[in-house]
C-alpha cells in the first residue's frame, strides 16, 4: 500500500500444557523511491502479556527492553524533550488490545517486525481457545499461521475456524492430531486471499480460532519441572449442583429503550435454561426496590411461566438505587438458607446488571462496597455486569472481586442479549463448591490461589507453585470440595521423572515453560488482588508483581517496553504499556521526527491549567485551544473554541481575589475562503486585579501595566523586572513575561512570532497559569471552572476517521461524549519547538465538558 509491500507475515504459536508462546513476524519493503512510514498493526488477546518486540532494519536488529513504568516514562520524556514525537497508538476492543508501531524506512529498504506474547489458555465450555486476529490489510505473498500443541495428557479433540473462511479457503486449513501432539496450519496463496479473481483486496480480515481439549483419565494432571509445578484440576461426570440465583437488575430511566429490551430478551432465554432443581428470583432497582417474589422460588414449569410474564412487563424509569437492590437480594438469599428453603449443598450466586452509577439511597461507592462485603460475608459469589459506557467499572470490579466473583463489561451492540446469555451460560452449571487444593506447606512456597468458591462444568482450576528445595521431584496433593451428593476427597501424586518422560518431544517445549506459567499466573493474581487492596498491602502486592514482571520480562500494567532505534544522529524510542479494563488507552510508541507528529485537530493558541499540582501549561499553533491536565488520571483533556476575530472571551474570573483574565481574538491576515470559520488566535490578553487596582494589557507588540492612574509601557525588545504595589512583572526579551500578584497567583504570557512577511499568519500570544491553588473555589470562566477537580472515564476506544487518531467514549459530568486522541505542544520550556503532550480532544466547542455553552463566556471588553 502506498509503495509499502508486506511480503511476509507469519504467526507461529507453540502451546505446551495450555501455556501459549506466540511470535508474530511481519516483513515489509519500501518499493518507492523516497522514504516512507511503515506501520505494524496487530491485535492481541487482552489476557496476554507482551514479552518482546524488536525491529530489524537493513540487517540491524533493535530489541526491546522491559523497564519499570516510571523509568520508561523518564526515557519517554527525555525523547520528547529532544523534539521527537509519538508515532503511536493502542486501543482496546472486546477481546483484544491493539498494538501499533511505525518507523520511517528509506527507499528500497526492508524492515522486519517481531512481536512475542504469552498467555495461559483458559478452559470454558469444555475447550481451550486460542484467538488470533487476522488483518494484514493487503495481499501477502507469504502468509502463514502455524500452531503446534503438546499436551502430556493427550489431545482429545482439535478444531480451527476463521470468520473469514470461505468454502474455497476451507481446504487451506490443515489439521492433524495424534496422541500428545496437534498441528494446525493455514497458508493461503495470493490468489486464495483475493476477494475476487482480479481484486487487490484481501479476504483475510477477521478471527482465526483454535479450540481443543485434552484426554482425562483422571480428574487432574500434575507436572513438575526444575523445581516448579503446575496442577490442572477438571473432574468430569459429576452430578450438577442445584443453584440459587438472584438477578439484581437496574431498571432506571437510563435503561429505557434498547438496553431494557435486550435485557428482557436475555432473561427469557435464561429462563429456558434454568433447571427444575434450581431456585431463583428477580430484584429490580430504580428509585425504588421491587421484587418478583419475597423469597427464592423453585424453577418449576409453572413458576417459570409466571416469571416469563413478569419479565415481559419489566419497564425502565427513575433513578439508580444500586445499594438497595443488592442488599435486598442478599437478604433474600440469607433468609432462604436460614429457613432451609434451599438444599444445603447448593451454589448461591448473585448476578447484578447496571448501566449507570448509584445516585439515590446510598450513593458513595466505597460505602456500598463495605456494606455488600459485610452482608455477603463470603457465603455467596457476586458477579457484576456493566452495561455500556456509563458505569463506574472500577467500582463494579472491586465489589465483585471482594466477593469471590468478577466483573464483565456488556457492550451495547446488537448482540448484547447474547453477551448476557453467554455470561450466564459460563456460571449456570456449578459442579462443586468450596474447593481446596492442599499441598505440603513445608515443601511448597509462592503458591498461587488454591481455594475456589465454585467449580463450573467445562472449566478448569489451575494452581502453580515452586518447591522450597528446587531438587525435589515428588509431590502429593489433597483436593477437597462439596458436591451434589457428598464431599469430594481426592489425592494425587506425581514424580518429576514422569513429567520428563511425557516431554521427550523437546521441539514442542519453549524454555522453562512451567516456571513461566507460574510467573504469569502469579502476576495475574497479584494484579487482581491489588485492585481491592489498600495502603501497605497494596504497596506490597505492587512490589511483588513489579519484581516478577521485570524478572520474566512481561509487559504488565506496572512495566513498559522501551525500543531504541538509532537513526542518523538521534535515537528514536518507543514505549509499550499494558492497559487495564476501564482505562483502555495503551501506547506502543516509536518516537519519530516532527514530520510524523500526530496532533489533535486543534488550532493556534492553547491556554491551560493544572489541577492540584505544580504548573503544566500548553500552547500550539491554530485556533484557541484549551488543555486541562488531570493529574490523578495522568492524562489531559483538550478542546477548541471556534469564534470570529474581535470576540473577547472570559478565561478566569475570581470574585474573591478580584482577579480577571480575558483574551481578544485576532485572525489570519486573510481569510481562507474554503474554511467555515476563520483561524483565530489570542492577539490581546488583559489581566486585572480589582483589589490591587492593577491592569496588564499584552499584545504581540506592547506590554502596558496600569496601577491606579500610573501607566507604564514596554515592548518585547525589553528585558525588565518591575516591583510595585504587590505586583512583580518580569519580561524576558522576545520570549515571555511573568506576572505575580499579591495573593501569590502568577501568570506567564508567551510571545509567538512568525516570519514578518508570512502571507497568512501573524504574531500571537499564549497564556499559562502558575500557583492556581491561590484562586478561590468560586473561580469560573473558560479556564477558571477547571481549577476544581474534574473526573472522567475513557471507554470503547476504536479507530476514528484518521487512522492515527483513535476515537473513544468519554464519560464526564454525567455526559457521554465522543472524543479523539491526539497531541498538543507545551511551549513553556522550549518556546521554539515545544514538547508534545497527549490529550483527549472534545469536539463542538467543548460541549458537554464546559459549563453551559461557549458563547456564555463572550464579554464586551477586555476589562
């Protein structure tokens, strides 16, 4: 595409005992006669950890190194300070995280990208699933997917399918398995990749999925290698436990329409699957709490018919009393157990669905978390389903994990009902409760989680650990649990020699795979525990997870991968970060020269503030553009104000300190006839302090300070320090000025000069705020309103109209906005080149972010 040809792409996966080691290699050549930018895009499973990324350019390989996130960030800032910029970026989908990196390649040069990631395959519905996203975006001469599987228990079944596979392509999938080995290959020719006989578009666009299961002659499998062990437990043919399930459903007004209809559709299908031995009930919460029945009801055909009628009549209205709904559900479960209405050996589950945040009754999320944990007291499992983008996902996740469950996001697409039903299917068949896998305490250290509230049919429990004595070669395990008929007691044992015999086929084994599996599982569980921990416990969990991430070279939420590529006299550096759910932005960046800079669709002057931190102030070329730094999010929001030259905007107004800042717009020397709105800049800034009777007027030519009747004028050719009547003015010749006033509030005005004979642009100004904490809580204005803390959530990142600028949904001030990722420049430290700062761009003059509308801030005069 565009002179860049991908001539080879290979996805090589090796799976040993459920642990997958995947290498994606992509080779491209610049067939053009000028340098061009080459992009490497790949989508990875969310459960995977990147372990390596490298580029080979003209035969020289530039490897990645894993660093603690803060150290990587410093390297990032160092690269940015050299004027290099991000060439980025990463977004998340339902099951995947998108890795994108780019590099500038000379004419006739070749580049090889190699990305390695690892994951432990989870068993669901009786099968392990490996998901590979296929999207080369062009025909590839040498395209291949190759999967080798080695399972010491033996492979019972193996299948592969692709959402893009046509009848013609079906024969290109080769599948074989025998004994312990399985092999899948997919290698379509160029012609087989075409959408039609003479087309240049590729059919390869979708999901390639490999599923398999292992033979189970015993309920479990235990493997020991080099001082580490892994224990897989998945008994079959057990009688199903009856379950007691409470559905706690949000029926507030925000659920009105498609969301409530999809929920009802899913519930009707779930009612078809509920077994007659099960007990169930529905709790509805909006402003009030209502229940279908006052107690748990057995799922007889008659009761199920009545429940279907109830579901049909569910409607949405009112506010969101989430706390009340959950507590009512817990009370009903408690009463059912206390009154022996349900079998003693049964699994009790609460499934809560909401699309918003609590706003009536108890609305403080931390209070709700504490109350729910105390009420459940470890007896039941809580699953929280967040419908759409308006939920506080962190709150739902903490509350679920605190009660032995998990949170799941339900995407508001056409298949939302299927997503809800699919989640229910995962937890609809409990086989055991209170499962514990006990290992000799004096022999084992660093054990992963070994107690589980429920074991579901078709799933698998995995426990790993290491021996105190690395030379130990024998292990005995006791497994206990409660089944439908009686308690389960099972003992197993294994020798290292037996494992070694099972792994004679060395080509299927990648490194110390059991040790890496243990590290992967340990890090995953430490990060999960960290979500609900606080204080010193959280610090300890963080330290442990970070140490393991660095030792085993995993890109986790605590680490980043840095790639350094020398080019000419400079270094280009990149950082890979692992995202977390609810904070879906993930950056894998290669810092390139300015011609590859990604910018917001912003304009000339940026005015900015920092909340509760020392100053970060930004300015860029284009229309008046505002950036709000949000330190607690380690991120920023930006927006434009599009108005005509001559308009004056109120930026800051504090009635307590008497400080006012206004800015007057100027335009280009001549208007662009193609543009709907002329480019505009701040050409005059007025800063006044009513209590000190001081006014400062700044233009690109002159600086005037008035103190009462006394007026003093300067130009930008002056270097001045002026102290009078509680005011300090410092002018740095042809660069900027600093104004400090009695209360400690300070401002910086930056001069932006352009070539005097430029046919279009003219000089303009930038404004920065310093020591903004000295302003009162009553401060307002386009900037002033953001001196108070602001919170926002970014969800559903997806490609936008510009492939380099992903779009996303932002939840801010209870509004749902479409925003775009981009970059703006901070000229405070480097007035000539600036430093790039990432931000989320809010469209339509900041609508939904600012109070009121932007025209509310137009004033009649500078003072």
